[in-house]
């Protein structure tokens, strides 16, 4: 019989079996597969499958289709508990990552990427929902920052091994993908067995909802998805295509990002708690305008590899500040809206992701610098939208325009 505990009763469990500990276990497991896949991806597709800019654009378009369909989580949680769905999805991500190198062709890579992406996006949708349900408003910014730091720390050892051992041991893509994906799947299966199922105090609405008072959150999610795709798809691709980075060099750059996130993510969580979501997001988006503009300068003015690598690290630090968007929604949301809105928001976040990588892949062939200038414009739009967040958001006070609007306005 399934062991189900409410969050209050779960506090009597040993510390390692409590809900917050499970969040940390999942936060450590997911990046082992996904971040390793990302670290090797550009070298793998260029060296093994001879991808060009258009091919990489199509790959990331296919990868984002499950994100666009994340709204399907709402239907699944009618029959499956969120915690179970999240762990099954995490297992799927690990298993698909493990066999990535078995399909070294355009069609094969697209297919296995689609499968791993289903696991990743459904896991992320559920994980975000569970975080906001299981964490109080007071502790959420601090714990979310720590979760980011743990995710970075968990991948540090595997990345370090790639950097140190790739050349001396003659590691292959197949070996690394098998080990990383297999470990993620094994941790997910362990979590299914070792942890009871936790019951949040507020039952979730199990249907799609779109509330007018969440409109700013929806817009910020859309812009974040569009802007992030340009970085995810093309920033790393630039390091390999323009500057000739090898696998251990790309992974070394990822290692620097990990250490930076381990140091700064907890500090960013505390900064959100102290300065508020409005100020934090405005700082993030202004910084991203500068970063993407400088990326464009690399192509237009011939700026060098040191600047490109530095911007890559700074970019990651700014993106970690996006946890403020989660806590903004937690503050304005009805407690029962968290799960369905997480699915809707994930879909909105991926609307641009479905078509933008493929479209910009062709634009990349014409004007690589122009792709980053476009991203700077998107960051500027996000900056303008963030100014509409009130200093103290709450239900009925979701935007600076909502000060006199009743909560019932949908």
C-alpha cells in the first residue's frame, strides 16, 4: 500500500526522508544527465554528425516541443501523483541520455533528444510545482537558491572528471553518456523506493486555468523562454564553431559556471528575500541586455575568446536570478493554482522555443552577431515588463496597475 504523508507529519521522519531533502536529491540528480548532455552536445553533433547552424537549430526546436506540450501534465496528474510523475520523468531523462551516442545521425539524434526532452520538461514542470507547494513563502527564496547550488555541486565531480580524464583515458561520448544518464536514472528509482509520497496541504486544481490577474507572469515567462533559447542554442555553439573549443575546454567552461553558481546562487536567494522580486529581476534583465550586446560585439568588432568565455559565465549567473520569477508567482497565486499554472507557464515559456531555434539557425548563417542583438532587444523588453511588478506583490496586487482591483477579478 502506498505510504502517503501530509507535510506536517513528514517532519517526524528522519531528516534524509523529508520532503525538502527529496527536493535536494532531485535537484542533484537531474543536472548529472542534462548538464552532461549539454556539455558534450556541440562537439558531439559537429564531430560525429557534422551539424551546421541550421541543424543545431532544428535539434533545439525538437528538444523544446515537449516543453510546449508541458500543459499535458495537468491531464496526467488527474491519474498520477505529481511526485510519482516527476520521478518517472526523471528516470526517462536519464535512460534516454544514456543511449544518446547510439544514434549518431540527424534522425537518430532528433529522436532520442525528443525522448529525453519529454522526461526533462515534464520533470521540470512538476518539480517547480512541488517546490512552491512544499516550501513556505518565507523560506522559498533561500531554499531555491540552495537548490540551484546543489544542482551545480552535483555535476561538479562529473564535469571535473571529463576535463581531467577525457584525453588521458580516451573517454568516448558513449561512455560518458552511459555513466551520466545511468546515474540519474538510478537516483530517481532509489527516490521512488526510499521516500513516502507527500501530500501538500492545498489540493491542486486539475484543469487548465488562465487567470487575467497572472498576465504579467505569463508575459515574463514568454520573454524568458524566447531569450534563453538564444543563449542555450547559440552561445555554446559559438564557442565551438568560432573559437574551436574542444570537449574538455567546453566542459571546463561549464565547470567555471558550476563553481560560480555554487557561490552565488545562495546569495541570490537571499538577495531576492531582501530586495524583492522587482529589483532583482530588473537587475537581471539590465545585465542581460549588456551581455547579449557584448556577444554581438564579438562578431561585429572581432572581440576575442577571453571576453566570450567571461560573458558565458556572467550569463549563467544572471539566469540563476530567475528564481525571483518563481517566488513572484508564489506570492500572487492562489495555493491551488500552483500545479496547473506551472504547466501553463512552462508551455508559455516554450512557445517561442518551438520555432525560434530553427528560424534563428538560418539567420545565424547570414548574421551570427544579429542573433545576439535580437536577444538584447528581448532582454530590454523583459526589463520594461519587470518594472510593472509591485514592490510587495500579493493576491489582488499582482502588478503596479492592480492596486485598486479586487482579488476576484480574473
